[in-house]
C-alpha cells in the first residue's frame, strides 16, 4: 500500500503530497517530515518594495524605482478638483506637443475661454473724439525737438528750449537737468518697452507710472499703439490708468497708416533700417506741425565734437539693442535737411 501510494505520488505529481502519504502510513509521514514539505517558490514572481533578506521593511527602506510601462503618458485623462495656476499668464513652463492637429471651428477664436489675471478694456474708437486732432489747425511758429543724446550735457540749452512755442520729448526722460534740457514739455513719447521693463506692463506698477508722468504736467503722451500687436494692450492701459487716477493728461496714438506711409517715405529716400526710431517719427511730425524746427540732443556717436567720450544719453549710458534702428543713417538725413534749411540741427553749447 505504501509503495503504491509512493509510486502514484512520484509518477503523477511533480511534488510530494504529504496528505496522501499520511493516509497510508504514519511512520512514512514521520520520515518525510524531516524533509522540506514545499519549496519556497511560487508559479509567478513577487517583487517586494524592499530586499527579501531584510528582517523588516524598515531595516531596508530603499524601494524599487518607480517606472511606468510607457514614457510620460497616462492611459487615461486626469481631472483635477482644483484649477492650475501658472507662474505667468497664458504660458506654460514647458512645450506641449499634441499627436494630432487642432482645428478651430472658426478663424482666430479658441474653442475655450481664456481668463487673464487683469481686465482688458479697449477704448471706443468709434467715438467722435477719437477722430479729432489734438493739434490746432494753425501751425506752431517755433518748435524744439529735444532728443536724449549725451551731447546735451553742459550744453546750457535749457532756457533756449523753454522759449519754443511747442516742445517735443522722447521716452519719458528725466527732467532734473533743467539747465541743459529745459523744463517745458508739450508732447512726450512713451515707448511700450519702458512700460514692460520699468512698470510691469502696468499690471502692478500703476501708481509709480502716474507719479512719473506728473513731471510733464499737461503734456500729451504719444505712443505707437498699433505698430505691433504686443503694443496694443499696454498702450490702452496707459489711457485707462491715467483715467482711473483722474489725471488731466491725455494719450494719443500714432495712426498705423501714418507710420506705414512714413516708413515707406524714408525707405524710398535710401534709409535702410528695420524700424524707424521714435526720433525720426517725431521729427517728421514736427515738420508737419511747425514753421521752424530745431533739434537738440541728436548725436548718435560715442564722442562729442571735441573728441571727448560722452554717454549715450544725457542721463545714462545704456545702449539700445542692436539691429532695430539705424541712428547714424538717420542723423545723415538730419544733417542733410539742416544744410538745406528745412530744419536747424543744434550741436554744442547754446
């Protein structure tokens, strides 16, 4: 009987079954109990988060690395119960590549709304006041166009500039050099890049901007709002910021067709520049509004007439970004108009 059960157990099963042997003979069960009843192997592998030779998991806390069966993609969408706030508006800190093209149901519109952290208010350009020129029909007799060149330092031209009927200035310049640059301002330009860099696009630094422009009193602030698409938003913010703080200053924007025709005019006369400078825009405007135009502070060179080094601006030596404007070429046309009597180019002391 014992032998038969042994043969059955050996021939049929790949491992011993102690219960069958226990039915045959207890003495045989006692003999087999000294052997290993079951090998420590399962028909499938088990991966533990810690090595198996540790007494407890806390003795070997190093887990296996987390590896996904596919790179950086989940087989199902994740819906979060809270919104994701990006560190800056409308931009993700990493590029998104979709495996399929996005087709919008209509042109220039997104299939979902975008909420900005600040309101965008556009002025009503259909109002009659937007078509009224801020300048009188009669030309100004004498105008001074005051650049920001370092050639103005120690020029003592301040009193002569203030005697002009209309004074143009550029890019919100400092006015604490009154002996050289004067104190009068009737029109001042504001480059959108200044609002980006110094006033955080007027998202936060609104009061400092209003305090700055107070030094120009009732001067008209002119901006190229429509020259580039990224200038529109911040240019309109200037209008509403002054309105919110009940400022008496007004804002005017260059007409895009005027700037387009102006660039074409100077291009046809040989000016090769990627973009017209604010100086050339205002000089061209002054020639249309004034009988006599005198330029101060227009000097695009690093040395003065005496050969001594001078700063780029009368208030700092910060150089412009290369590749946008061509100041020496523009100065050539100023000098050419000076020789023809179209305007007066003032260089040196007054």
